[in-house]
C-alpha cells in the first residue's frame, strides 16, 4: 500500500463530538467521539493529517448547483475527506463519494415536559364526559323524584339535596313510600361508588402530580408551530430545512417553511447546553446527540422525545472523488466497526459529559417552596363556595323581604 505523507481532513468543531485544542508545545490535539475515531484510523493507516475548518463553519447546503460549508470543501477538492457525522444522501453522492458507514442515525425531536396542572387538580380525576354525565344524572334524578313520586319540594331544592349527597352530606327527605326508599338506596349506592372513585383518583393525582399532555409526534409539532404556540429549531448549517421542504407530507413542509422563515437554528454549543429546549421550543436532532448530551437519567426525566422519526440514514466519511486511498480507508473503518471502537468512544464521551455537569444543570425544573399558583386550585374552589354562599344569603334576604311585603298588603 502506498502511504501518503499527509492528508487534509475537513472537520467541524462541536463540543464532545470533535474538539481541537493546543498543547504546551503548540501542537494541535483532537478529542471527542469523532476526534478519537479519526486519530485511531490515521494511526492505523500511518497517515499524517492536517485539519481544515470551513470558513462558514457549517455542514453545507446545495445552492445553485454549488455546495457550501464542509460539503463545498469536499466537492471542490480542497480536502481529501470530511468527518462530521455526515449522512449519506443521493444529492451528495453526485458530487462526492462516501466510505463504509460507521453509524446509523435517526432524526427525532426533543421537548421539555410541560409540567403540572395544579389549578385542574380537583377536576382531573374525571374526564369531561364523566363530569357531563354526572350533571345529567343529577338533573334527571331530581326530575324523576319529583314527577314520579309527586314530592312537595321545588326542583331547585331537590337538585341541591342530591348535590349535597354527592358531597357526602346527609339527605333531609321525609320518606314514607316504599318505592321512594328503594330509589334513595340506589342513589346512595351510586353516590358511594362515584365519591369513592373520585377520592381514590384525587389521592393518586396528589401523590403523583398530573402532567400536561406533551407534543409527541411531528404532526402535533407542526400544528403547534402553525398556531404560534411553539417553536422548532434545527442545527445550523445542515440541510434538514431543505429536506423538510422536499417531503410529500404537507405538515412537514409547513414545519420546514416556518423554520426557514423564522430562522430557528441552534449551534453546536447550544446543543451541548440544551439552551433551546423548553416546553415551548423543540430541538430536532439525531438519536446519537440526544443520548450523548441528554441521555443522563436526571436530564432525560424532564424531556420528551418524539414517538415517530423524521428520517433514518447511515453516517460515513465524505470523500473527494479523486482521493486515492478510499479502499484502504474503508478497510480500516470496517475493522473499527467490527471491534466496536466507535461505540466505546461514544460511551466515554457520554460519561465525561455526565461527570462534568453538576446536578443543577440536569434538573430543568427547579424545586422550590409552594407558591400561590400551586394552591390556586383549592383557593378557586374556596372562593367559588364563598360567592355561592353570599348569593344564596342575599337571595334569601330578598325573598324574605318580598314575602313580608306581600303579607302586609294582604
């Protein structure tokens, strides 16, 4: 095999993926997952290498038949090959070659969990249809008691009587008819089942707080972006935006248009810190990036990853079509894959990230003392009760005054 004295390699510095530093002797030193992979391959091939970073520091996009960024360096022949988690795609293969793939990636999105709903804690044990059913049963049973048995009570008074029984208050009815007693027993049995189920569900919600439903797939994400309630960010310099615009699904094209129009992009430094992830902003990323930067259980517990994925693709080196040692590079890369070296580098960097970050960095949701917002549900119910009590009190006063005036006239 004819050995080269030096090869020129295009790279993109990304924290923990490809890092470049200078030692005390002024010599460049590379680290990170792909930095270690490149160094091990070059040592196996006995190659010296020179690193070259594109001026715009992006992966590159195809504009008017010309590639920008790192892809531009490869297609123009300014470098021998590039390493930067590059997916193999048909548009790129027209301008450059690719080595054997060394990883297989899935594109998904991550978003922070929405959080708790303290104000809805008292209605959360039942869904809307159960509450509507309870109101219907209350109205129907009140009418049934009055019209079927001819009780001498007003309709409103009887609704209040049955409603109070749902709140575990005693019924104050004078019951003499045998059929009416049977109806009351059936009603009290129904009340027992409903109140017991509500209490059990409420206790479970208080023990494990209820979380708002997060966005789980790209269709929901696109709809939320169109409504203006959420944002969606892409890694700057990739061709994912143009990829979205070429897809057949309307909701994915709409998502791509919104990203391009609003210029929702994040950098490699943002990816390492998770700066753009919130409950209103999603990050589209690869599964490897998610496992690397957010895979720690403390961080992952506060995030939601999409149920579906945007695409799956193999990752390889982009090689200049005139590079003479493609076969040798493929051979060494295949041996590295068989030995699991790349997987080992990923585990090492993931451990390094977990070690360097403090626990405060992972916990996206602060633990703090109870606030008025946390108690707002109970306070709202209390205020509604007080308001209803005052309304009933003033209604009784007005009714009493009107009744007294009518008696005086008589």
